[in-house]
């Protein structure tokens, strides 16, 4: 019997490039479940992927229109697609490095503009594809390829960054929280404005190995154990939250969406110039 989601996989696109146990498989399946359950016409979906292991989630596997673009630029390409074709649902798959190091400006400005692009950000706390270099999300003290004596820098909290930039839908889950992740992906897809769904994901090869948890199942147990729902986190002190992952839906508000505002402006400008 065929898998109910196999229909969403492009024929001949196998085998994939992800290491066994990588969280990217869970995120791929969660997204395809989202598409399947909301019954969206796949001709209306465009997935835009950056360079990185997470970029290989939609490309070339998902049987939808897919752009695989330069490192750090998927949100810039997605912004162009959404402004040119506002009726399409434009979904970005980006890594923590792609989104917040080289691509950090695109991320904050997309949030500020409320462009109707949906960003699925795979946060494995490291540069996975290039061999385990430090990322802006790597916690302090962690030894990576480029911080062999420990990372000195403070990490970004990506969801907080996007909230501060004006994000109108912001949620964070882990690969352990599949049902909640799918629920957030559904909300992201059906809303008009910008959405940022951060997923803490296991890279057993380059991150897990360095923190002494190279078994992917153990990494997911670690996510489970260290996760704190946002409602509970509000009552906890900074010390109590050290080393924890705050998860949940942080922001969900309506605001005018940019491609729609542009279409209205275009009509007004046309009327006034005729
Ligand atoms: C302009 C440019 N700079 C650097 C690179 C090398 N590079 C490719 S992917 C990557 C980082 C990947 O990390 P992340 O975005 O977190 O994705 P992951 O592989 O962890 O999913 C880097 C530095 C590149 N391809 N292009
Ligand atoms: S290097 Fe890490 S993030 Fe990349 S596919 Fe392997 S396990 Fe996944
Ligand atoms: Mg990464």
C-alpha cells in the first residue's frame, strides 16, 4: 500500500541527502501532512529553499513548484514571488544560519513588512551542511569546528528576534512536538500575513555528537525534557529557564499584508494617472 503522502513526492527524486536520524525528515513529513490535511491545491504552493541541509527538505523532493536559491537569500526570492504572484502561497525553508547569519536582514525586514511569506526555520543550532561550524544560534561554550575551545558569543533567540521585528505569527516547536508543529504550520499557511515557525531539530552528526548526544532518539528525548510551554515560562526566572527551550505560539495577530497593500496602491496609482 502506498504511503498517503507519497503522492506529494516528485517521482524519481529519491534517494534524499539527509543523514539517518536527521530532524529534517520529521519536518518534511510534518509539512506534507499540513498540505494534505488542509487540502490546498498544490499548484498554488511555491517552496523556496536556501543553501544548507534544511534547503534539501523541499528541493527536489516536494512535487510543488520549488526554487533552490543562494545561501541566505530565500526570503528575498520569496518576497519577489509573493509580490509578483500574490495569490500563491510562498513557503520558505531555511536553516538557522541561512536565516539569521547571512540572511538576517531579509528575515527581520520580511517580518517588519508583514509580507505574506511563511518561513519554516530549521534550527539545529549549527551549520550542518558545511561541517559543523558555529552559528548565531549556537549556545555559549559549545565546541564546534570553528570554536574548538568553546563558543564565546551569546546566541540569538530566533523567535524573539522575529517578534521584536514585528512578526505577526511566531511559533516555536521541536521535532518531538509533531502534532503541535503541524497545527502551527496549518495556521501559518492559511493566514494572509508573514509567519515564522521555528523548529528545533536534531543534527546528530554535527551538533549532537559535540554535546555528547549523538543518538537522534536521545536528542528528541532531550528536546522533550528541556521544553517548557511559553505559558509556564512566563512564571519562571531567567535562572530557571537556563538551558530550556521555550515552545509554543508566541504571537498571532492580524495586520495588513504587504502584497495586498501593493495591489491596492497599484490600482489607486492607475486610477489617478488616467
Ligand atoms: C554566499 C555563501 N556563503 C557561504 C556558503 C557556504 N554555506 C553553505 S550552507 C552554509 C550554512 C548552513 O547552515 P544552516 O543555514 O544553519 O543550514 P543547515 O545545514 O544547518 O540546515 C554555509 C555557510 C555558501 N554556500 N554561500
Ligand atoms: S549534517 Fe546534520 S542537519 Fe545535515 S543532514 Fe546530517 S544530521 Fe541533518
Ligand atoms: Mg543549521
